[in-house]
C-alpha cells in the first residue's frame, strides 16, 4: 500500500503518519521526491482500508493498494492451474462419479485411468428443479447418454417470490442420489443455508448461488469442509469481489473452488443477463481456479444457449452448466431457458467436436 | 396475467391452452378481437412465471402480468401508511426506547404521550462497528444529545475480505445493550445469520444488510418473529425486487418492515454508490411501508452526507441512518464516510429545522 | 502522473524510461524506496495516456494520474463559483430576459437592479416540443405567471425513432422568439447540429442534449461562441466525463457552461432514469460551474417531478428544468412526464418557499 | 399497440378513447372480456408513444407495443441475411478492394469469382490512429500479409479530452488512400461530422463511433448516401436502440449497414468494457444485418483480444475489427489494447482455422 502526500508536508507530520503504522507492525518506506513524498507500507496490508486512511489523514493526497486483496485465489501466489477433484473415493481401480474440473496441462495421469491429456472439459446438465423421480431419472439418463459428465438439479431453490415453488428440499436431494446411482454421474446442487449441510452428504459439488455470493457466513462455513464448491458470480459483482468470495472459502481451508460466470445484470433487457465472456480469459490470467460458464442463466433464452456454449469453449472455459428438462413447457421453473433432451443432444454434438478442436478432452 | 396470441390460432389450440390453466384452478377469460385473441387468467397467478408460459406455448406471442407480484407490501391492498412500532413494552406511563418509523398522518396519538402530529422522522445514528464500551457509550451519549432517536452499531459485520475486522459479535451486542440502558435509545444492529437470533433479544430493530436482501432463507426466518426489520435494498436490485424481499418477510407473518435505500451500484465511480432518491416518492406511491435513507453508505464520502440528508427529508423520507464515530480517523471500518460527533451535531441542527419545515416531527 | 516500477528493475532500464519522457519535455522525478522505485512526471501530462504507458513499459507495475484531466472546469484552478450571465445586453436600466444561473454568494449586485442576495435559483420551464404559436404562448404566459424564470422549448428534437415527430425546427425557434417577446422570458432550446447555429441567434441558452454530450465536434464548435451552454450529462457518463465535456467547450473559449444532471441509465426500470442527486454536492465540490437538475427526464413520471424538485433544492442545485405542457394528454412528445399548468403552478409555490428557506432568491 | 383498461370503465369512455385514435387514422379493435377490456390499435403505431398514452388516459391501466419499433432492420420483414458489398466498382474481371460483410448462406457466387460458400468472414485491422505514411503503409502491408481483409485507421478521432491527439484529419485519410493503393485493402475510417463527408470519397466503409450512435442528425445524413456504414453500438445502449439507429440510416435509403458490438459499460472495472457476446446470436435472430465484433475496444487489454476473437467466431459473428500497431509502445492512442504485427499474425493463424472450422470462408 502506498500513499502520495500533498506537496510541502512537514517532516514532523510525515513522521507522525509513519509512526502510527510502525506501531501497528508495518514497515513504512519513505521516498522523497523533489515535489512530493511517497510513503509505502510493507506488511500485511490486507487488514487496512486504503480509502479510510486517505480520508482520515490530512497530509495524504492519494492512496493505492499495490497488491490484490486476495492471495489464495491469485495466480501470483499459485502459478499452476488448480485441479479440482470431484467424486467418490477411489477403491481399488473402481472410481464412481469422479470428474475433474480444471486444466490438466501437464498431461499427467491424475486419478486412476480417468484423467489425462492437456485439458479436461466438464458439462454439468440437468433441470433447474428436481420435480419427481421419473423426471430426474429420465433427464439424468438422457444427458449422460448425450455426454454430460455431471448431473445438476435444484432441491433448495432461491426464488424471488415467496409464492413460487421453493423446491422439493430434502426429498429432491434423495431423488438426485437415486439418479446418481442409476447413471454414475456425480451430482451438483445448490446449498442455500448451512443447516442443510447434512442433507448434502451424497452431493458431490455444492453450488453457492449468485444471490449468496456475498453471504459471508455461508462462505465461512463451507470453507470448513473439503467438498468442491461451485461458486457462482453475483449478478452485479466485479471479478475482484468474485475472487474475494473464493478467498473466503479458501481462507477457511477449502481450496476446491470452481468459479462459474452466469451473466451480469446490465442495462440490456432483451437477455435475462449479459454473459461476461471476458471473465474467462481474465480469470485464467489472474487466478488459478477453474472457471465454467452457465449460458442458460446468462441468456434466459433457449435459442442462445448453443451459441454461448460455443463461445465459452472458444474463450477457454473449463466447462459448461446447462439447464435441461424432459418437458420444458411444463417445468416448474426456468422453463424458458431449458433445453429439451433432443436440443441438449444436438448441443453436445457441437460441444464434443469443439472441445476436441481446442485440444481438450471431455470428462468421462 | 394476460397473453396475446399469434394471429390465426385455431380455436382448438386456444381451448387446449386455456384448459391447461383451468385444471390448475385458474379462470381463463377469452377476448377475441378482429385479428388477435387475448387470454386472461384470473386466480392466484403469483405462482406462475409469465416468461415460461410465453416461451413454452407456441401460440402465445406475448404475456404480461397485470398485477404486481407482491401483495402484502403493496399500497393497492393496504392504502394506509404502515406505522412500525419500535421498542420496549409500555409499562404505565414509562416507555423506554420507543420509536415509531413511518408517517402519522392522521395526527392520532399512537403510543403513550410520545407520537403525534402529521408525520414522524427518525434518525438512527452510531458507528459502523461497535469497537469498545468506551466508544459506543461515548457515541451513544453524543448522538442522543444531538437529537438522534435510535442507536446503530454493527456487531456481526459482513466484510468483503476475510482478512478484515469482522466485528465484536456477541460482545458487541452486549455493549450496545449497555449503551441502550445508558441513553434509552432503542438499538439497531445487523443480523447476518439466523443462528445469531438469540443474541439479538435486546436489539430493537434487526437490520438485514444489502448483501442479504435476497438471502431468502434468512428472510423466511425473520418473517417468523415480530421484531421490526430494517431491510436494506441490495446494491443492484430493482424496487420490485426490494418489495418482493419485504413480501418474503411479511408473508411469514412479520409486517414490521422498514425499507432502507442505501445507494445503487452504477457506472459512477466518484461516489461509493449512487443514491436513488427517486425510490422515496416511488415507494411511498406503490407501498405503504416506511422508507428511510442511508446517505453514509450511498455516498461513501463524508462531505456528501449532509446534502444527501437534506435531499432525503425534502423527498419525503421517514428517516435517516447515519454513520457517526467519535474518532473516524481510527475507526475499524468505514471511517471515510463517518461523521465525527461535532459534524453530526451540526447536521442534526439542519435536520431539525427541515423536519419542522416539512410539517413533521422528530421522534422523541 | 506517477508510476510504481516492478521490484528489482535495473538502473539502466529506469534511465531509459525516464529519458523517453525527458525528450518529450517532461521532468521525471525518481523516488527510490527500499523495495520499489516510483517515477513521477512533471509537465503537461494531460497529453499522456496513463494506461498506455503502463501496458507498454515492461518495468512499470502501476500508474496513476495525480491531477484531474480537466483544468478549466476544476474548482482547484478556479475557487470561486462561476456566474453565468444569460440574456440581452443591458440598455440603460432596461434588461430584457436577463437571468443568472449560479451562486451569488458575495451578495454583490451583478446586473442592473436584477440580481442580488446570496444565491440565485432559476426555473426553466416549457414544453418538450414547440408545437404551435398558440401552445407556446399559452405555456410561456402561464409559467411566467407561476414564477418560471426562463422558457424552454424543443425545436430540433433528437428522437430515438426516425418515425417520431422530429420537431418544428426553424419554425419552432421563431415561435419561441415570439413567446420571448410576449413574456420577456429568455429562451433555452436544444441545438443538435452546428449547421443550425444561425437559427439560434435569438436563443439565450443553447442546450446540448444528453446524447450529444460526447459529440466532440459539436462541443468544439460551441466553444467558439460566447452564448451560455446548458450541457446535459449523458445517460451513462461519469461525472469526470461530464466535466471533460465542459472542458471541451471551455477550452474553445466559452466559459459560460451550465451543467445539468438529468438522470442516469441504471438497472432500475420503474423510473425512466435514476436521478443522481449526489452529483449536485459533488460537482459543487470539484467544479465551479453552476449545476441544475432536470427532474422530468430523470423520473419520466409526472408524480415524481415535485418530490425530486424539492430534493434538488435541498441538495444545493442552482436551478431546475421542468417540462410543462398546456395539454399533456395530447403532447407530441414526453407527455407522460410533463406537468400541466396547474401542477406547475402548485410546484412553484413549493419551489418558492424552499428557495427562500435555503437563503437563496429566485431569478426575476 | 394494445391497452388494457381498468375494470369497470364505462362504454362511453371507451368510445371516446377509441374515437380519438380513429380520427388519427388507426383502426381500434375492442376485445371485451368478463372483467377488463383490451383495446388494440391497428395502423402505423410507430408514431405513437405507448407510455404517453397510458399516462394521459385515465381509463388505461397498461399499454404494450406488440410489434418492434424498427421495421427495415427487422428480420421479420426481411427474412434473408443482408449482404453488404464493400469496395470498388467491378471493371471487367478486376475487382479492387471488394469485400462482402455478411453471410452467403445460399452458396451463390456474388461478385466476380470472389465470394462463395456458406459464409464469409471479414477481418478489419489497423491502427487506432493514422500517424504517418511510414506507419500506415507498414501496418497495412503486414496485416494484409497476415490475412486481414480490410484496413482500418482513424483520421478524425473522438477523444474524451480536448488536450489529447485528435487525429491527422484530412491528411490521415490521404495516407489511408495511399495504403489502399499499395495493398488493395478497402479502407474503414470514422466520420464524426457530416462536413467531413467529401474527404471520405476514397473511404470504402464509413464508421460511426459508439459516441455518435444516437447522433441522429449524422445518421440521417449518412442515410442519404449508399456507402456501407459500420455502426458501432453505444456504450450504454440496448440492442433495440442499436437497431433503431440502424433504422435511421436505412429509413434514409442506405441499407448497407454493418453492426458492430464493441463492449458495454458495466460495473466491471478490470476490463475497459464488457463484451456483450450474446448480441451476436440475438441480432442474428431479430435482424438481417451483418454483425461484427471489436474485441480491442471491448476488452481494452491486449491479452484478451485473442480469446475474445475466438469467442466471436464461435458465436457466429461475421467479422472482427482489431486494432494493430507496428509499435504499440509508442502509439498515439489506444496502445494498451493494440496488437503488434507479430501478435496479429499469430491471431490470424487462429482466426483462419476457426473460420474454416465454422464452415465459413475468410474474405479475400
């Protein structure tokens, strides 16, 4: 952290300023130029608020944090891509529902005979809400056949109206488990409240939704477990805030964070949100965490899911999360953006050839 | 809810469409024009998603919800202003820490000898964080003397960095209780997690912060209690979403909701947020709930707090929430936007004459 | 402008870097700390792009402009409030249509016997579009009677659809001149194209609309004249950009710039735009130019015009610009936000007592 | 356009309402349901403002435009993709600088032996500003060699500061002409003022910049010529507004409009703007005009240009516009986002294989 002082500040005042921080354990570094003096602070400046210091010290004209406020999520401190392991424990040679989200650039074999090559691409698919055993089994079998590598399904649903369907809750999770056993697909479901955690034992990836991205109490709690977390970017949050939320989880001890860009709220109204495709290469540059795209929520329009999926693959995403339903016209939520099973199958045809074109491999 | 069908749709298809909703308990209302047919649905359409229906029924060209998705929070269903009662039970003539947030247009005496006149204006003041007994007592006494009517103080702090000061937690609430006993000011503090609820027994108004405005699990839980809720608008949420979050609380049975506009995130970067002053008259028009303004968070700049407070009073707000600190230069959070005690006293001089000018009275 | 270099950069590279700027006429100022070196540039750094320099010099870690990019519009270089004189030349004691927009804090008599006191408040009123002689005369007489101090009327209308009414053009300006002669009110009208300038001879204040705020060719041209310019903030422009557009006009030689905040485009959809009320105190702080508010365009809803006008006065604005129409139901544009003549008269009753409350005087 | 009336409106009032529109030449269509009446208007409703009508007629509860406000730009009225022809007149078999932007799905040969196959992809490249003959010739030769199909270069530069380099103006256009003769590449340059039009005789595509997207006077003027127009989307404009601006040009008679998405202003600050990749498939769906992407301005960061270009191709764009400079470190503008010649050459290697993968062909 560094501060540019006003011109002509007395040495006495500079000393008072720097001594305050020395007492707090920082090492001040004074650089006196011909006109202005710059004071740098060395130490754990993450606990300081740069704006407060500027506002509250008359001699300071301007302040700037030199390093990012996140560390665990930063590529600067962790140059290699993180591989997030998803799924059951390995017993002998048998691996059930084991998927890796992230790059595997080194080409090393990671888990059993399952992951290899230069990069792995995951496709999470399933309905917005689990509605019935029949529905989730039908969807799970179909998306598996089409090539999806994980199954998603909402059990606890955050809905903007208290009068909307709120999900099957624990029963929904049980139905997801049945579908997992039927298909071998690892399952992804959203947790909205830490009290639900026990119900999530069989869930392989815990999703934190956009509206909870800054629910810090929840982030702290899931930082205490080891299960992979799929963290969705908030509707109106910057990439820095997105990484700070990942940092919350990682600071608790859980480094298995998968980032998910799902569209920002902007002034455009024809689409439900605006997909920030630039987030993919930008996050790849500044963070080591895997990043996937949810084109269904980003667009909110079924016909845009395929072109946005193609764009995501080309931009370097590590995966996709796509809403699929066996009967979108009668879906209890988000039907307008869900693909039907045939549409998803068509999309997967495109996904496969494009993942291959990029020199990656689809999760198995 | 009404749907405009495509031109030339067959009667058979229209019947199939309407019968589907009849089975769900709605009364369809068909209006056939010379070119197009309009189908209206009568019933509890709050459970339907208009976009889903349009997307999933080929014969529909366009759909529109005729009524607002909120009902309990709507002035249409509750024409009179809501008065939210804050504070202790009345024992004889003695009332400790009793404040009403809202209008008192009828001029009736509401509680004991405390509230009367055409409107009441409340000023909630105090530090971002409770830091020590000395600090909170000092601030509480000073703001009371200046005319503040409630005391705020953060104990559980949602901070964007896991490395920032997170509040004194339960100890902070205990210090607030001491300050309440010392001054008689009712206290306002933010709840970030329902598991904290027991600690909030002595807190008079529970604040739900902007980042939790759509934490529906939390909203449901606080809907079960009767204590007044100060609900802050999310950084990037529309007024309709704001009222839907109020609706969540009210649908649970707690109608004591005070709305608080605290600035939106926009493209402007000189201010921390952009105060949406229009929200005051707009919410007054469409809702019956009291609405207050937090100019401290809206601006993030100390020198803007006074002019924004004046604007809020002129626009018709029912109160203000202002960050004050005995020593902003050393505040553990938000020092840049906190007034010191002399600045707050100066501001209250202006607030008092302006509240009077508007024909309202300051809470006592 | 200052640059923080990466740690461990060689002296040779630092010299190459600074010599490049020395050749361009800047004085580099090197401040070597224990870990990092900071290079400051003294000179006319307005011509440099700080981002380009950071991106294009490998040794630079971070760059920052220390001074604002605007100078003529900055209060730092012009501490006193600017008074913009509007209207006809003074002939003897007779002044026709002469209004000042801005503060008159010194209390000096500025023009003839017209302007005095601590501050002056102007109310510009009239229809979105001039539609007929009958209409503009009727409106002009009524708003004058109610207390408006300038008359507005659109002749060249920028409309988002090529099929909408585009204004009466030159005929509209002629009708405004007639209304000016009838009432003595100075007139304000929007110029959309420099080729129209000759038609604007009798127009007292030239308005530059929000969509042309960054039409730099137009700004340069109106910088060459001396007539007051009412510059509206663009829908999605920051305050810094707003002042840069004022700087364009002032750099050309025309310092008679009146700023007008008219609402930003945000994610809120219930109001047409979001009035940035904070812009008033913020612009007062960093610039010396007068600032007025247009509540009609900001809200787009008739019933919000009065509360937003009150807020604007309380926040310290120097004036208001309000759309008024003798028959809003049949207005050719913007009827939804126009006040009728009785509503405007009611509003002016409030405006007058509030201007007085603020210790200002209404223009005469 | 249709209006839902309030419940219980008298027949007399309905008749008064509909007769008003009959007099204006519309055919009202009344659909009386059991509870509410819906009035539709048939005719050229583009001249009506739906909000005004709702606000100004007490009996109306809600109004909605059924059709888009644009017609010429709409795919509904022009189902086939538009091919925009760029370049010189054909003389015998020789075509100099002739490029088509748009799809060629029919597979027909369009011009000479140059265009065929299912789709054509154009790459416009060159510096932000023309700086010297040496610079523009060097860049033009290099980008041509790498596979660019048109040359861009700014001569009249809209800069946010009056103190920044404003372009070489007419001299810049002359240098572009020389580069065109040297390389055969058609040239693209921005027009900021209709008075410059004569200077643009040799320019093949006239660019209208983002800040002029709603400069309607300029749009009307370029609607009178036949030269292709590259229309950039405004920083904060919706897709509907974008198409309305295209409609302005087309309504004047010039249907040769190429749309260009170049990033929106959002709350994200790490990137200069946020590329709205969804605009590509959405515009393809609702309009017949070609759409290209400018990843350089969208990101503002050199390292994001390649991944965004790949995403644009995958999403279905008809072309790219990429800033390239022979010496970005010393560019007079936008150096931070310009590729150097080697970087552009590398990018074109990727562009070519991806255009081929999509089954399109690169312009020749």
